[in-house]
C-alpha cells in the first residue's frame, strides 16, 4: 500500500510497495498506515516509463517463471475491482473511459488466471451499495458496458470455448430486465461445465447473502425439510450462492486501488483467505501486478487457525 505524505510506514515497509495484511504487526503499525486515496502521479509516470523501456516485460517473465516453478497456484481467486473512477480522474478522461478500461482489464485477467491454472475466479463488479448510492447516470454507464459485454459473450461464446461455468451472485432483480435475462441465459448455456468457474458479484452484498441463506434455512425448518439440530457450518454453506463451487472459499483475495477493506464481499467465504491489497488502480492492473500478488500468496504460511 502507498502511504500518504503525513504517514510514516511501519519499519521495513517502504513507500510505494505492495501492502498486505501481514505487514500490520501491531495496533501502532495500523495507526501509522493511512488508507490510500490516490496513487501518486510520479509513481504512475515511473511505471509507464519502465513499461516503455521493456524493464517490466523482462521482470514479468522472471516472475512468471518463479510463480510457475513454485507450483502453489490458488484454486480460487477473488478480486475487488476498485479504482476505475479515480484512474479516470487522474488521467483527465471521462469516467466512462475508466469503466471501459476496467472491463478490458477483466478480459486480460481471466486469460492470465486460466493460463496459470486457476480454476475459479470471483469478481466483485457491482455492490448493492453502488446501485443505491451512486449517481443514476453513472450507474447507467456501468450497466451499458455490462450489457455490451454480455451481448458479446452470448454471441461469441469465448467463455464457453474455455468451458467456463458462469454464475451471477447478487440480487438480479435490482438490474434492468434485459440484463438479468441475459445473465440467466449465459448461466444456462454454461451450467454443464466443470473445468472452470467464473462468479460475477453484481448487485451483491455479503450480509444480504447471509441473511438470505438464513431465511431459506428457516423456511426449510418450518416445512420439516431440515431439523434444527442438523444445522451446522457445512449445512449453512449449502444455502450460500457459492454452493455450486468445488472450492467456495477463495484462497486469495486481491483488492486494487490501495484501499484496505473488504467492503461487504464474501463475508462468510473469506474467513481464512489470504488478503493482498495493491496500490494500483484496476484499469492499470498488469500481469506483473498479478504475478507479484501470487508470489506474496506463495510466501504465506497458511495455517487456517492452527
């Protein structure tokens, strides 16, 4: 995570580095780390120069070799796609350009994941809070781009060619009828695939998902289909929107833009996930950023509470 000019990084954490939850060794460290609101323009210029000079391409190849040789590739990666609007503002372009660049980055990211052998990807694209609190014209921009990509996929079937099962998570009733129908059709066309999985969290909220699961369990208890004493964690998970996945618990959660919070995302499922927060906006997320996040994950010692 990048730190603001007013904050001093914890010992051993330099400005401009990747930040993960493991860096916060004490409450004092946490107090010294301020949440990032923008990536400094100087750092962005340096990245662009390094890209043009070819340095990043060489480093990318070295990183990919390291990641592949390690072999511990997460089976399930979840991403909070953040920073589209801030990227657009800093670039001096309309917000729509930020969203479109972000959408293109999703296409790139899925290719990187599938090429490395990641089986399941969950993308947090649009929260219930986004739908209710952002300006109507901005929401229409987002929905318009979603509509375009949905129509493109239904026509060209790129995900189907990779045998990816697509599943939406969220309250689709909050979306325009044509988009909701398109998503359901895409789900229908891919429901038989078991090789790869893509979950789209759209109009999604983690608390709402848990509440809905509790309601369904209560209804089954009242109907006599489920005994109260049979309810445990395993039973509860069957009522969540990730119940169709071979691994419903993300091994790795990535959030871009430098923000250090979960924002109501997969609250049940990420109890033991590894969290990595990156100081790069989603539209400028590169393969090298992805590989660095994977390397951080591979260096972690996952203990699951042991």
